[in-house]
C-alpha cells in the first residue's frame, strides 16, 4: 500500500500519475492519515510533503510515525530539499528524501529502492554526505586491503569517490568520459562487494 499525504491537489495528482500501478490511498489531513494507519500493520509506504509543517512540527510528526507506526516506510519530499534538513529527517528513520516535483521515473525508482529495504537520497545529497564524511577522516583510514583488489585506474577512481567527487568531476580529473568512469565503478562495486558509491566511500 502506498499512501500519498499532501494538502495540495497538484502534488497528489503528480504522484498518483507517476505511481498509477500501485495500490494508492490519499490523505489530505493528518487526522485522516493517522486513522488510516491504525487499520494497517505492514507493507505501507508513506509519501509525505514537508510543507504541512514547520521544522519543529515536522520533527514531532516524524517522531510520532517512528514510535507509533514503525512499520511505515516514510518518504519525505520538499520543494527545496537541502542537506541540512534531510540530515535531520534521516535521524527520525525516514527512508527517502527528495524533491516534491521529481520526474516520474525517479519517483518510481525511489519507491522501488524503499520497497527493497534500502534508503533513497538524491545524488547531490549523497555527494555532500560523502564529502562531509571524507573531511572527518584522514588518509590513515584508507582500506588498503580493499584497494589491492582493484586495478591501478580503479584505485584512482575509488579514492576520488572517497573524496566526494561526482562522475563528471572524476572524468575531468582523469581525462576520460563519464561512461568510462561508470564502467570502472561497476567493476569496483563488484570486486569490493558494495552496491553504490556511498557504501564504497563509507567502507574506504
């Protein structure tokens, strides 16, 4: 079950159109949402627009969801998503954070990721997170045992990922194409046993 929670008809319409193959329930008010949540106990994904609340109110509501309805996988959307806000919301157990008006194909992918038990975040958020983590580490923390599994070029790419560079930035730095960088990343993920660049950065 997918619950769409927004008081703005245009947002509901956009989400509903993008997720038309899903079993959808629509709520425009918090009271109606909480009543609905009391009737289900599993397999619930909630798409929530953060415009319903100010920051304190949003945190309080997310805390309520996490405490009283832990089976609900909450996806939060903002008209102007940013790293600071998203980082706070993640502490309350949300499973996705992105732009309210993201393209349908990206919304579908986000829902798929959440349904698979993972967390979905937009690319710029992940890049900022990696850069923040990288700034908190020193070169002493590099996992040389993992890097030894990689070719020379793959090691270079992996270390640039650890620094928080995007594929485009890596391609420019290495004098190659983004397609080649993506090919290196696929090989790196397979050899090291991770699923994405964030997992790679955390491991290194």
